[in-house]
C-alpha cells in the first residue's frame, strides 16, 4: 500500500563540486519500521539524512518525507519529524530540565504538557537526582539517551537518528536499542544510521551504502542469505570487497 | 511568542553562566570608564611649576611667595629668558610656567593693571584647567587684598595659554570612542560568537530542524544582546555623568535613539560575521580584526581623521563607528539636536539596512 510509505526517495543526489557524496539513491521506508541506514564513515549517510530533514538542498532526484516534498515543503516536514544529530547537541550549560523545557518549547508544546511529559521522562530515564544539574556534567551514555528522548519529546511521526550510539559502551548501546524498540512499538518510524554492523541485526530492514550508493537493501535475514554470510558484518565485508 | 520567551530565557542562561561573556558584557565597560575616571582628576597637589620673572619687584615677589606657600604648587625652577620656556616644557619637568610681564609693579601702579601669563601643558587638559583655575584664585585673592585700602582698583590680568594640546582635546572626548567600542564589542562580537557557538556545538542544526524559522532563530539570539547593549549604553552614560562628572549637553532621548540605531547596526554586522565563520574563534578574530581594529584606527577615536592620508580618510567613511562617534560627540559634547546630525544618522541607517539585507541573504545561502 503506497500510503504506508512515510519516506520515499528516488534518485536522490548531492554533489559537492564534482564529488557525489550521495549518488542517486532510491528507497522507501514504511510506517512504524526501524530502517537501518548503514555504511562506513564517509559513505554519505549524514549527507543523505540532511537532505531528508530539510536542511540541505538535494542536487537532483526526488524525495518525500511524511508525504511532504523536500524541495518545497521543508517547513511541513520539520513539524513531523524528530532529529538527533551525529554530534551530541544538547546545551551543556543548561540543566536537564532546562534543556527539556527549551526543546519542548520550540516545538510549541504548552507549558503544562511539557511539565507532565518532562516529569515522566526524567523518571523513565532515572535522572531524578540530576534533573537540576548541568547536562555537561553527565556521562556520555546518559547524554545520548536524554538527547534521544528530547528528539522524541514532541511525538514526531518519524525520527531521524544519526549514529546515536557512536562512542558509547555496549551496555548503554543495548539499552539504547531498547528505547528505539519502544518508540517503534508506539508507532514512530525510525530512520537510523550506524556504522556498527552488529546493530543492523536489530533493524527491520537495512540499506548498505558504499561511496554514496546504496549497494544492498533488504531485511537482515535476507541479506545474510543473499550473501551467504554468518552475520551482517560478513555481509558488509563481502560487499566492500565487491 | 511563547517559543520566543523560552528562547530568550535560554540565551540569558548561556550568558550568565559564562564568565567570559559576563566579563566582556559588564566588567569591560565599567573597567574602561573607571580607568578614564582615574585619568581625570579635579584636584592637584604640589604640581611642579616654573617661573619667569623679569620684573623682580615687590609685587611679583609677593605673588611668587603666595604661590610657593600654597600646597598646590611647588616652584621647581626659575626661568630667565622667554626663549627658554619651550625647552622647560620639553624636558617635562613642569606642568606650567608663570610669566610676569616686564615692569609688573610699575605697570600696576601707572596703568592700574598688569599682566601675567599662565602657560600650561595641556597634554592632560584637565590638570591644565585646574592649574589655571588655582593660579587665578590666588591672583584674585591677592588682588582683593591689594585693593582693600586704596580707592583705585588694581587689576592683575591673567592670560592663559596652552601648549601641546591647544584645542583642549579632553578626556571627555574619549567617552564617545569608548562607548562606541564597547557597544560594538558587545553587539557584534558577542552575537557572532554566540551564533557560531551553536553552529560549532551542532545545536544550530537541531534548531533549524525544528519548526522555528531561520530568521526566528536569529532574532531569538539577537534580542538578549539588544537588551544588554542598551543596559550597557545606559551604564556608560551614567558612569560618565556621575563618576567622570561629564556634562551631557544634548538630549538624552536622542542619545538613546541613536545608540539603539548603532546597536542594531552592530548586531547586523555580528550576524553577518557569524554567517561567514564556522568556529567561535574565527568569529572572534574577524570581529577583532575586521571591526575593532578599523574602529580604533580609522574612526577618529584615537587618530584625528583630518590628519590621516587621503586614501584612509576616504576609507574611514565606510566605517559605521566613524559616523556614530561624530553623532555622539555632537550630542554629548556640543549639545546639538537632530537638525545637525541628520545626515550622519541617515548614513548609519542606510548602512544598517544594507547589513541586515546582506546578512538575511547570506543566511539563506548558508542553509542550502
Ligand atoms: N559540506 C561538505 N562539503 C564537501 N564535502 C562534504 C561536505 N559534507 C560532507 N562531505 C563529504 O561527503 C562525504 C560523505 O560524508 P558524510 O555524509 O558525512 O558521511 P557519513 O555520515 O556516512 O560518515 C565525505 O567524503 C565528506 O567528506
Ligand atoms: Mg555521518
């Protein structure tokens, strides 16, 4: 069913001068899906994501997100998505609560709603004791979880996560993926990039990007069959060797 | 609107939690003005002076005695020839030379009047003024006593002359310059740093992915600095009035409005700088090199524009600070109204509109 697809991309390309950072990629993401956007460093994942969330203009190709065109309806897209960037991007000099209030506020949530939601969220993350501490003082794992929760705070239809688990320890990564599952269960579509191939196993479907092109796209199970590989890591190695 | 208030609140958190910002915002202006305050003294004590007395009569000796007796002056040397006065000042030993005219007593008795020249070193115009006033007071006092029991009125006529800085370029003249620099620093540098900081931290991206429009983000970032700059301008003017005893001759309202205009010019420049710099460091360097340096060198703050080489004089016209300093001097020191500075105001206004338009355009391009 075509209206099930919340992201549709066709021949999307981004040129930096002569260099195609994203080279005519095409794919679709279904509602409620966890879509893994895999690739080594420099493959073009972030560049592709930035075009989808409306902060970078595509050089060519077509794309719609939540039914809106990336060229002409970026403002509508922004109202329907959440975004967690590759760089940790909460304010270090604001407290946990102040950060939540601020980001809730710029999405136009009412003060009452922010208060209710932030209390629930702080409890859920177990941050009661540090709610009034500056975010800069928190361990990276906590920051990442908080950052993820903030990107979901306004209940977006789709959330874009750019290497959300970069640099955190395996236990926190595991917890992180539990949070992702939970959000997916509640109907949020998850578009997540990573260069950790093992994380691909947690996704409903994955695409593997190499040098700006999507070289493989399917469920992890089918990809392993297709490449006769033990793990997604093997799939990736086989792909990379060509 | 609510989103805006949240945004501004957050901006104030940033400012008040960062010592460097706080220092630039509030420490700097106060320190600057107080520094100038120390340079201005309205009291003198044991100032070294020299005396040229070719008359050597009872009256001149009496006056010299009185001057020597006062705690304000100490007579460092006696000069014998008028031609030596210049070299006495050059050596920098004395701050003033008193020159009695030839035949002082005789003139006083015959013509009822005699002249004394008070020559002061006006590199420090304030001290020079004070010296002149004190000498005058002593002379007047003496003259009164002289006239007590006689029915003719003897007149001792002081003649004042300044060397080195005859147009009395006073410390007050620096206040407009200091004010301009501080407003520029706060408005342009702080805004450009605070915007690039968000770029560097990656939070700008998050803001741009939110439903806020880019111009809302920028306005939200700029509004706190407008407030703070206005407060700063008020603090500077208050310090000038109450600490430096500087009389503000013109309308305070006009002064306020012109200051707001210049603050907006500077903010527009700050936004422009933030669009071309990727890091806080770059923003700071561009602000310092591209704004502060020309302001200090070319705006007439330190070097008078009229004595610059022609190409620099022409170049100085594109510096907004130059026009603001002219406006400030006119309002603060001369006390003139808008009818005398409308041209400068229009130029500043034009520049502001241009910079805002340019930064809006640049900002859009950055987002592609
Ligand atoms: N603004 C830019 N200008 C020029 N090249 C860029 C720019 N942004 C990214 N690139 C290049 O595009 C390629 C893909 O980058 P990126 O999308 O960040 O990769 P990934 O997120 O997969 O690690 C890299 O080679 C990178 O150097
Ligand atoms: Mg990336």
